């Protein structure tokens, strides 16, 4: 398998909130740290829900949820999130708009995991379809699905150096196409002695931010609807020292 390293995760999101027609609504955070799991929670799709005669934005609700949840595992926090969302987001809203959440972090053994919860029943190309009136059961997409093929050691939490697993949601057409093109260019440059690939956690975080800046540029200057925009939030997540 070759050299291994302790995995790190990089979570990133822009701050543009769009109306259902793609027009600008506001600028709000979509990505938040979750210290108890050494991870993060982010959202896409529905950005607010009605409550008490006003709109409650997830940029306000999610940080409070994270603070109040006593869960100390990625699975536990995701289950808490699904239960809490089910009490506040009305079915009539879920039937008409996609809503999804990424929850990632490390367990007590330093193993990374990524969980997903949404109301999305299917996809056609890049479009979300079969929207449900309630949130589906959360699922682990890394340890529960992709980790073995990735080469993760389930005991040590270590993985082959240089391996990357990417999870995307939202309007990810440009995310996928631009990101993969930039990755290919970087790998090609890496064959030359006077260029270097990202190695440290800081360098990986800076590289992901750079890719989001490029994606924002594409939407601002080339797309008919600017549904991704700066500023960009990036969190570099590493296993707690006690777990290594």
C-alpha cells in the first residue's frame, strides 16, 4: 500500500444565498465547526424555514443546534440533526425544495467519517429529483460505504498518502468540472522539480480555497446566474491529538 498518513479533512462552502429562481437573496455562512466531533456541519438547498411569523435562517439555527447537542460522534450528531430538523422544517417546504446537510468529523480512534442527511430521493444528471416531504434516514458515506475502497485502515485510521475522497452537493456542475481540471493540472505540474504539491494541512486548506475562488470567478463572470459567490469559508479538520 505504500506510505500512510493520518487523514485530514477540508470542508468548504461559499456564502451566497439565492432565491429559488437563482437571484440574489443574502450573504450568510453555510459551514460551521462542530468541536465535539472535531468536525463540521454544512448545508445546501433550503436556507430558512418559517417559525413564529418570521424566517429562521439556518445560518442562525445551525450554530445553536451544534452548541446544544451533547452528541460526541458523527453518527450521533447527524441523528440529532435529523430529529431536530424534522420538528422545524415544514413538509410543504421540503416537497418543493431540496435540503441537505454534510456532517463530518473524527471518532475516538481518529478515523474520519462523513454523513449525509437530506430530503432528496434521486438525481437526474446534476438535478435533484424525487423530493420527499420529510428527511430521509442519515447515512455514513465514508466509513459506511467508501472507506474500504479508499484504503482506510479501520484500526489505526490511517490511509494511503495522496488518496483523496471528495463529497459535493448544491449546484456542483462547476465544482466538479473546474475542480477536477485544476487537480489534473496540479498533478501534471507536480512532475517538475520546481513545482510542489500540497503537503501540509495549511497547504491543503489554501488549495481548496483557491479552487473555490476559481469557481466563484466562473459564476461571477461566465454564468447567467451567480449562485456561488465569495466570501469562501474553509475549515481544515484533523483528528484530536488524544486519538492519534
